[in-house]
C-alpha cells in the first residue's frame, strides 16, 4: 500500500518531467498537486515520506481533520483547496490553506477581501473558470472572466495568481485547457491549474503550471465521493 503510493508518485512525476521535455517546457516548471481527498492521514503519509509536499483537498472540514497533524510532522507542506468554498468557511480556509484554487463568485471574493483586511494575510488565489459553461459546475463563465479578474485583482486587491478549470467529463479536454490559457495570457496571469490523472499530459502541452492528480497516485476513490 505505502509502496504503491511511492511507486505511483514516482511514475506520475516521471510522466510530468517527460511531458515537460516533449512540450518544450522548462524542467521543473510544472508542479504536481497530489489530490488526497477522501484519503486518510495514514494513506497520505507515504507520499510525504517520498518527498511530495504539495497537496490538494476539496473539503475544508475534511482537511482540518487530517492536515494539522501532518503539517506538524512534515515541514514545508503547501495545501491547496480545490473544492467549492462556502463563505462561512472562509476563515477556516484562510487558516489552513496556502492556495485557494476555487474563487468562483463575487460574494466569495468580497468575503475573502474582508477577512484579508482583518488578518493582514490571505492565501494565493486562483479563479475557477467554468470553461464548459456547465450549469451544475462552479466557476466564472469565460465571457465574464476578464471583468471578474479585474474586480478581484484591481478593485478588491486580492492576490490573484492564476486560473483553474475542470473540463466537462464527456469532451476532449484540450480545447478547454487552451481556452483557460488564453484567458490567463490576456490578463497577465501566470498560474494555470489544469489537468488531472486522465489528462495531465494534454494540460502540460498547452501550458499547465499545476496539475492536480489524485487517483493515479492514491488509487481509486469510493464512487459516491468522486466529484464531491
Ligand atoms: C478529485 C479532483 C482532482 C483529481 O482527480 P483524479 O482524476 O483523481 O486525478 C483534480 N481536481 C479536482 C478539482 C478534483 O476535485
């Protein structure tokens, strides 16, 4: 089990490095966010022992139950929130996460700005773009992305570093990755979080700086929690 995680991790990292070379990207320019949602601290530890330090979780409460002890045991952990954030959880999220990848609406932007003013600090933020314009999915639709970026960055002075997307499951992902890259480029944003276990190579080809990989490292998750 522990051996599997270390082995899978090494394989994913090798795949990322290979893809960097093939795509003419600088070696080490793509960071792996190991998605540990639904996995226990014991299941996560082998990845930490193997040297992985950047992790993604999709629920604030679940992350709060696992990560304080792991953070105490391993230095330099960088934790990303990759699931939806409710405004009443903003305070907890700011305490625990180093990056929030799912800034997806004005109400949340204002809550983050307010909390930032109170505390004087805020995690790095990525804006989630709903590139497939799926009604059930979170994120700013592409047509409204430029205005939302301006609101967050210029009006609210939030530390917006880039964009994140989750393409529709039933479509080829590359056009969605390319669209996200285009929106980032025209807004001068450098971070692109895109690509998961099934498609991170395609994402790297069009400029991903962060890939979020879960099941390829930690194994399959129980189906009812897959997208939650
Ligand atoms: C679960 C999840 C991932 C990882 O998906 P895998 O297919 O297991 O690699 C990536 N991004 C987000 C937002 C997720 O919720």
